[in-house]
C-alpha cells in the first residue's frame, strides 16, 4: 500500500473488504455526448498488480472510459469503484485519498509548457502534500532516475525534450506520489520502434518492481505482446472480450480476429 494512505485518510480495498484483488471495478457504465452514446452498460474489472491493455478501434471510446473513471468526463449511468470505494458516493476526503493513490500519463504527456520538468513532477506534490522545497527537489530527482531521465533534464522545459523524454517526464509525474494504480493513455504513440520498445520495458520493470497496477489504453500490438497480462477489447460500446493474449488469438469475433490475426498483425511474427 502506498505510504500516502494514513490513519487520517483510511481507505479500504476490495481485497480486504470482499476477499478479491479487484482494484478497479466498472459496472453498467454509460457515457454519451448529446445524442451520441459512446459507451453503454459497460463492465470491466482490473486486478491488483496486473498490466491490463485496453484496445479498440479509433473513436470507439477507449480514452473516454479512462476519462470517465478519472472523473474528467461525466457518466450517465453505472458505478465506478476504485480501491473498494464507489467514486459517485465517496466523500471529498475519500476522493482526495483515492486520487493520491493513482497516477496518470495522458496521450500527449500534458506537461505544463511553462514549467520545467522538475516543476512538472512536483505539481502533484504541491497539490496533495505539504513538503519542503528541498524534499520536493530530492523526490523529483528520484523520480527522474526511476524513469531513466538524466539529471540535467530537470531544469529543461518540455519544448526542449524529445518525444521519448516527454513520455518519461510525464511518467515521472504520474509516479510522483508513489501510486498503486497508474493510467496510461497511448504511452507509445508517436515513438519510433526502438523508443516504444524501451518504454514498454520501462513500464514492465516498474510494474514488477513497484507492484503497480497498470491500466493502459493502447493500439500497439507490441505492447500487448510484451507487457500485458490481460487484454480487454472495446467494441459495440462495451467490452467484447477480456483475457490473455492467447485468449484473444483464439477469439472468433470478426473485429478481434482481424485485429490480432489479420495481415498487419501477422507481419510482426
């Protein structure tokens, strides 16, 4: 459990409350914009310590679900529970504690352009904790080391970084509060094959060494093959299938079959 949880902010998990290892539970969630329904009656569970890859066609709503879980996009129906707490009924104190235990890497990094890398990493610390400037500097240095960035990047602006470095800096910020759950939105998009493979390795190593639960929205077949324990497939506004890569390879749903066993997929074999 993260050091952020305390007696002041007690928090139950479904593992302790119900004897399961479910960190994130989505039940009957519906999300829409105007007359358009993007997700309808969607169910999904994410287990403690796993790397879950969430895939689907472009515009299907992969990122929409992640934003709904984070509370950035309103849902019309259903429940979302994180660490055993229904986010709709959680108190403000419970919500703050839950948010301290997750980290987020958005697709384009979403770093503040006017802040240095070090200052970006320290944003969650300033928001949630009361730490001295010296301690925040030391923690930011540790996070840079954790994601494999050189120390001289600390005082650079995002505009001075390469695409791969922006991804790593964003990941360092996501890890700023030592989270238990990390959300990654297309973490390897825009990276060359070597950079993407290195980032996959980094995520896999961090997950295993830190015991992170990782929810990863992706379309990258290499990521699915190399680091995902399970894969959830979004289609027809719900989760069509969930299981291991072997399960996906055996699935006869037309879209899943084309995605995992189509011509483009076969080129990587």
